[in-house]
C-alpha cells in the first residue's frame, strides 16, 4: 500500500486530474472514506482529466451517473446499496470501455472484478488528506506508479 499526504484542495484536484489524463478503457477506481473526506471532489477532478464538460456531482440519490468525455465516466455511489437485487445491473458497466469510479465500494465488494485501484481518503482536518492506494493487478500498479510520479 502506498500513501500520499495532500495539503490542500488544489493538490487533491491535481491528483485526480492526473489520474483522469492517464485513464484507460475499463479502468475501475474504488473510493473509500468517511462522509466529507473528498471522494466526490476527487471524482470531479478525474472527470476533468477525462475532458468531461458537464458538472459532476455525487450520485448518492440516483446511485449512478454517466458522463461523456474522452472516455465515458460511470460514477457510482454504493452508499445506499444493501441488497443484491438493487445493484445487479451495475456490473454491466464494468466492461463498457469507460472509467468506473465507485464511492463506498465496500458495500458492493462482491461485485468488484479481480483488478482495480482502491483509494482510501482520510480527512486530517482543514483541507489536509491522507490518500492510501492499493493496486489490484499489474495495470493498476503501473497506473499508480505514473500517478504518483
């Protein structure tokens, strides 16, 4: 596991932007962290790196939002999901050639593929955050190396 201390909102945005620029088809990023940790802020920055022009916001109440960019972005919020019947359809988006970002991914851990990037965000107060990264699979290890350069 790799860690990165972020000092302010601009650094969070820069990290997400870089990840979006390095994104590849069928990329999956699972975000964990308490409410207000910065999951949606990070997701918005990834969207900018994907050249998405729309305003990206949390899909909490609709579960998933789709955005068009260099690659499509499937932004999923699994916070409210608790029954398998509610989330069965999500898997079909995992191999559609876009980027999948899942907030609260532990709630649908049984649906996750073998390979993905897990990012845990911890709020350290004010705008400081600790990002912890765990890459599952070689392509995500390479992505992580590039993002953290």
